[in-house]
C-alpha cells in the first residue's frame, strides 16, 4: 500500500512537472507520453492515458487526467491493476514560489483495483521499478499532500479460486502535516454488509510509528488494533494490543466463505483480547484471553520462525464447552479439501513443541470433566507425555503417561494407564450407556492398572489388573484390527454374578426358531475371527445358577476350531463337557458331548431355555452323543434319558460343511401318557392310562423334507405323512393325516368322558392338507366319528391380521352329544352351576371368536343334540372381528320348520341378537322334550326377536329384551273336558249331580283348542303378555302372563268362560310356580254357586204353591231376583226359567232375627227347615266352616231335600256373623239359610 501511495505521489510530481511545461507551452496533451513513461519507470508496468490532461488556474491550480490504466502483474489473469476513469489534483499556488508543492486534495473517482496473487507468490501490488534513461538534473521539489479522497472505488481480491469484492469504497485520508500524523475514515460494502474504517497514523518520520485502527460492521463486528511499529529495530517489529468482538460466530464463517455452521455453534459470540509482538523472526502472544460462547481460555504463545523452529504453548481454560464446539468441528470435517499424499514424516525432527494445557472444566454431555491437565514435549520427532489426567463425572479419575514414537511410519504409544472410580455407574450413565438392567449396587468401585500399547492396527493390555465390585480380572489381552480380527487372551476371573449385570430377558420362541445349529453356520462364524483363548472363571452365577470351574481353552485359527476343553465341573449339580474339532478345510468333524444332572433345572435356566413343564418333572437327566464324520457325511447319535421317558436321534448328516441334509429317525417313548400330560400341566379326569410312543422317519436337505410319523396312545393310531418344500424360502406342504380307533364310546370312557353312551361306532377320520404357511387347503375325506359321518373342505388364509377360514361341510348324521360331553367335562345335563342356580355365573369365554375370521356352511341330513333332532339342517354363518353373523340356520324341528338368524359379538360385555321362527311345530312333541308333559298338543307357531348382553348365562338371561308372538292351532289340552261341563250344565237338578259333573269334567278327558295366540314383550329376561287368548271347545279364556326366565317362574292369571252359557260366571284360572313344575289352580266356586242357585230354583218350583202358598212366590222372587209379591208361583216359575243364566250376586250377611211374631215368611222358613223360625232366632248364634244349621225336628224339610239329608240334624242353626269371603268353598245349606233369613226380615 505504501508503494501505491508513492506511485500516486510520483504521478502527482510528474503531473506537477508537466504543469510547469503547460504553463510555458499551454499544450498539456503532448506530454502524455512523458507522463506514461515516468509512471512506467516507477511501476515497471505498462501505463496508458487515454483521456485528456486538463489544467486550470482559477480559482486555484487544478490538474485532471482521464482514463488512466496500469497493467497487472506479468503471468496473472491479465486484468489491469488499476483502471482510473478520472483523477483530480488541487495544488496551492503560493508555495510554488518557494519551490514547494502543496497538494490540497487528490480525488480518485471510481477507480477499479485488482489485487491478485500468483502461484509463485508474486502479487499484483508488488512493482519492479526501472531506472530512467535520462535522469533529471537538480533536486526534486518538496511535495506534501493534505487530503486524498477516493470515491466509489471497487477493489477485487483474487487468490486462486478465492474471489472477494469490496464495492462502493469511499476513503478520506487527511494529513495534518507533511509527515503526519494522518487520519483516515472510510466505508465499503463487503459480504452483503456495510463496513466502517477509522484509523490514526503517527508521524512517519519518527522511529516509533503509532498505529490505531478500528473496523466495524453494524453492532455485530468490531476489531481494534493499537500498536507501535518500531522502524529502528532489527528486524522491524510491530507490537501492541488486538481486541475483537463478534456477536455471532456464523458472521465470521460467512466472511471466511465457510458454509453455515450448526445453529448451536453459529450463535456463539467470540471475544479476543491479546497483546502481540510480530517480527520476521518471532511471534509472541501475551495475556491472551479468548471467550467463545461459554468457553473461556487464557494463556500465552511463543513461536520462533528462523533457525530451529520452536513453539511454546500454555493455555488455561476455566470452561470449555464441547457440547457446543464439537458440532462445529465435526461439521467442518466434511469441508476439508482432499490433499495429495505427501511423502513426509508425521512430525519434523527440527520442530520442538512444548505444550501445557489446563482446563478447570470441560463440558461434555452436559456435565463437566474437571482437573484436565495435559503436559507433553515434542522433540526430535518423538512425543513424551509426562502428564495426561482428568476427573470424569462420577468421580472416575483417569491418568496415563508414556511416549509416542514413529515406528515403520506409524505412531505407537506405550505407557501405563490407571483408572479409579468410586461410582463408575455414574460415569457410564454420563456416557449414555444403558444401565437400566444392571443392579443399582453394581459397577460402583473400579480399579484398573495395565500397560497399554496402541497403534493404528493393534491394541493390547498386558499386566492387566482390573477390580470391579467384588470381582477381579487378571491377565492380558491383545487384538489386531484387520479384515479378520485376531484376539489373544489369557484371563482369570475369580468370581462374577452375571445376573446383576444383565437385564432380565425372556427366551424368545422366534429366536429359537431362527437359530441355525448346522455346521455350515458354525463355519460362517469361525471364519469371522481368529481367536486364541485360555480363560477360567472360578465362580459364575447366571440365571440364578452357580457355575464353578468354567473353562474355555481352544484355538480358532484359519477357519479351524480346536476345542481342548469347554465346559464346567459343576453347573447347578450338572457336569457338562464338550470337546473336539471342526475343520472345514480338511472336511472333518469330531465332536463329543455329555451332560449329566440329577436336576436339569439349573442348567436350563443357565441356557435361558424355558420348557413348558417344570424341569423337576424330568428327574435325573443324562444326555450323551457324538457327531463324527467327514465332509461327505457325519453320523449323529443322541440319547436322552429322563424320568418321563426317553428320546433319541439317529441318522446321517450329509454334507455337513456344505448344504447339509439329514436322514434318520426321531423317537419318543413314555410309559404313561397321563404322567406326561400332568408334567405339562394338563389336568386329565380319572381315566385309563397307557404308553405313548412317537416315531418319525424324516429326510430333509433343510429346504425340503419328507416324513412319515406314527403316534400310538389309548388305542388311537395317528398316522401322518407328507412332504414340505421351500423351507428356506416359501414353504409348500402336502400332508395326509389318518386317525383310527375301534370304538368312540370306549375312547371317550378312556378319556374320562362318561356320557352314558352305548357303543357309538369306530373312529376313522382322514384329511389332506396342502398349501403354504399363508394359505392352506384342507380336504376332509368321508370320515366316521362314532354315529356321525361327515366330509367337506376348508380353506385357511393365514396372511392377514388373523386367520380366515372358509369351510363347507356335509354330513349324513351329525351327533353332537359326544362332542358336547367332551367339551363339558364328561357329562351331559342341565346348565346349573355348583350352587344349584339354574343359570351359571361362570364367565363365558367367547375369545375364540376373535381368533379367526371366516365363513362356514353346513348341510346335513340329520343333526342330533341331547335328544333334539333337526332334520335337513342348513347352517350359513360368517365371522369377522369377533362378531358371528348367523345368516341362516334352518331345518325341521319338532315336525315343524325352524329358522334362526342373528349375531353374537365377543367383547366386554358380549352382545347377542337373535331372531327365531318356529312354524307348524308339534306342540306335544315340544312339551314332551322340554317339560316331560302331554298336557297340550297342537300346531305351534312362534316368532321371537331378542337382544342380550353379558359375560355369563345369568347376565344374558337377565338382560334379554325383545318381543314375539305365539299361536297354537288344532290342539287339545289334557286333564278336563270343558265341553262336558257346558253340555250338562242345563240338566243338573241336585247338588249331587253338580258335584258329580264337576268331578268327572276335571278328572280326565281333554278339551279341544281351536286357536290360541298372543303377543309378548320381554324386558330384563321377563316375557309379559297382556293379550293371550285361548279359544276352546265350549269356552274361551283370556289371560295375562309373565314368564320370568332369571327366576325360572311363571305367573298366568285369567278367566275362562263357557261360550254356550254367556250368563254363567267366569272361571278363574291361575298357573304359578317354576316353569317346569307350576301349581295349576282352576277355581270353580263361582260356577258351583251359580249351579246351586239353579238347583234351588228348580226345587222350589217342584214344591209348587200348593205346599208353600204365598211364601213360595216370595222365596222364588229372592232366589231369582224378583219381588216376593209380584205374582203367583206360576209367574215365579216363568221368571225363574227365564233367568237361569243370571249372574250370581253377592250374598249379604244374615241380619239378626226379628223380635216380632211370625208372619207368612216365617211359616215358609218353618216349612223349609222343618221347625219354628222363632225358635231358631232365639237360639244362640254359632258360626263354623260348615255353616249348616237347623232345629231338632223329626219331619223332613226342603233344606234336607236340597242337602240330601234325612232331615235329622243335631246341629243348632245359627246365622253367620259376617259375609263369607269369596275364596272359601260354597256351603249350599248356609247359602239357603242366608236367603231365607233375608225373607224373614
């Protein structure tokens, strides 16, 4: 920049010299070649003045030159160094008189300056002046410049591919004297930001030149440099203070051309304050203070640049926030340009570096690492680390020391490492290790000492002594990191409880299914690593099992495994051994194994195997076996003996190292299938026991298999055979199954199912299943299961969320009783629970409805269940998402047609909606089936629609709601003959005939039912009908009915009327009690009263008026309801005959006997009773249930005639004290006495 100023001064001087010439000749443009030549001599570059040279004298001397161009450096981009459209200079005239040139202002208008560097280091602003051919004579005049004004300049920086542009540059440089001091102000646009520059420069003639400058951009960036340039020192040195404040680090990255930093780093504020001293030989930073976000550091640095290079660095950080800084550093890794490999050593031999780094707190993972101290010296290409230590969170101290040298062009570290911790658990949690499954009292105390060896390819620890919790591990381990890692270990562990360090896990069936125990898989694993191990664990606890004497001694090298010894002396009482070799290269295998234990439970827990039975049921266990052979085939022999039975594997393993296949037999035999079932927790009813034997011949290449299996137990022989293909990809199978037994009833009895069945017939069931694991087609051949014979097809789809089954079955006879007996635990009968409740409260499990979806169709000739027979049944149902839709269930039931539809939905609670229609059914058949009664017959029609919810039978019954209709046609009701009552009602002439008729009518016979119908509504399990009507032969009944299913109770009340005798009283009928055994009451008392009235009327007429006189008319009037003085006896008789169907009125209580003398009515009373009415009235009154009374008389009376007595009655007659209740039986004599007593009064 200084040279650039000198160039401008030279240009001005030349211009001034030209000005003198102008003054003499007044032709200024002719001197442009001289001006260009002088500038070229100063710069060594081509200079071109295209514009005019203008000079003015008023008001002051001013010189203007247009379009000046100075060429760029040779070999550069070819762009001009300077393009100056116009330069103006104002010169004071007065000083010219004393040969002094005082330039008041130089103005550079819109200059374009290109600053660029080249690969050889030459810059465009570095000039190479040339000597002038004709040096001027005499001394040059003194020149001073008071102001330099640069307007709207453009400065372009080029450094290789780096391009930077400074636009709209405005600069004012004001000189307060010829040699200063100088003041500068300016502003420019760069990086999309406006910048302001302020600078002060001392007198340039002094040896100590003071420099102060400030560069700002808004309120975000401020840089201050204050110092002194010592020009009198050798070498020249610049020292002072630098202060920089940047609000966001992201601003600095943008200025540097770096992509945006992560948000966490880009928002950090940067502050720098340091003293400095720079010369050509040294650089020194003192009192260095740096703040980056929350990180602060202080220190010093000293660098020597000439001779032997030395760096001394001392830094102390009070806080270093790696959580913020690391993302920025890692983000910058991807931006590092790829460098060509350089054949040089890691650290130059002539570089000496001394580093002393201290950090009070280094924040990582939101926790501080304290007391960090690193001291190291690099000298002659080797590092000597005297101290490297830190206190990690959790109280874990880590320290190491040693040397880092270069061996075979690779850095190698050797030195001791030591670590101690009182709470290693906290340290590991800080490092985000998942310790949830590790017991809280574990990983606490740790002490580690070892000699550490590190290189890019090897890590090793020798002299290892690791103590953690209550365990101690000693020995050594080394690992070589390569394509096939190699590990050598010689370790001894005194004791460890692995259960305390491992999370609880449940053995996965899927993992067991996916495990591959073939030698081909072993070959794959052993080719992944080379291993030489000699390890011993004195005591180990795993899965609650103590293992002692665990030994692993073997070599795995170049794909060959040699097991000298692997096993344990005692694993929960079991001894385990495994030895042998597996050599895929030579194609040989020889493995021997043996396990012997009195109780295998501990060994199974150690292996993480969960059996479906209690291991104690196995008793003493012994497993022996071996695998021997070569690459072509190996013989497998395994024998397992337990208390439950014996198992065996015998066969040949073909091509064990390639694509293995097996051809052999699997066997299982037990002397008691019941003991075997009990071991599996299957509770069998008391039944027969037998041996169970399973033998399976199988041939498989692990991709396809053929098998033939036989299972024999309880006389059942189950044969299965078939083939499976695509075991490794998409399995496809074809399986045949045949089940045979001589007698189903005998099998059920052997299974503890005592249904009281006679011989049911043999079992011969066969089916074929073909398909894939996602789609199975099953064909059920014509099969016999006792009395049932069926066949059909089933399609099963297993690829969805739940299996989908589409079944179509056909049956000749399908007898469900054996199946129902088996499912109900061995008996058939009612559904009462153990507490003798009719409806069970046991929860109904409809979960099976949620196990699959499907559509089911059944067509049969006959369906039998608990003596219920449905002929020609057709069933169509679908099941989806736990809802069973019964689309169709119809057939012939009770000689009628039945149809059932509805839905059953599994849930909490379950839901049910059913519609039942029974048409033209035989009512007598239905009564015999459900009530064991022949009381009613006819053709029944029933329509019912009900809803119910619940979790048990009781819930469902109590929630039933719906409606329905019932009707009965062309039937009979047994037990009485209503027609006989009606026909004989008009021919009764005495009480004996009445009693005889009623007894005969109610003691037998039947009454025809012309029609019976009614509607009912059901709520909470109670069906109520208000309109049940029955049309009988000779009568009609209307009833109100309530059938309470939860209580199993019926209440039916109503009245029956004799249709041939409309004026006869209604007969109350009631049925109350349990539905299957109610109490039936037919109350004929009102009818009896009516009949007695008729008989009395008839008797009085027979006596006639000759005997009764006027009293007969009065008596008939009372009996028939007419006035006593209304007419003669003939009239009374006429009225009586015309009113024989009049309803019976209430009988009034007998009033007290009158005290007056006898009148005509009294005489009638004497006539009827055979005594004196006066005397009767005077007798003490007495009331009894018989109600009969009279005086002692030897003569017969009308009452005797009506009552059928001889006329002798020893019982005193007395009037009842009150009206007899209607519920008591009618006493004919008492009724007549009451009537006559009314006449007497």
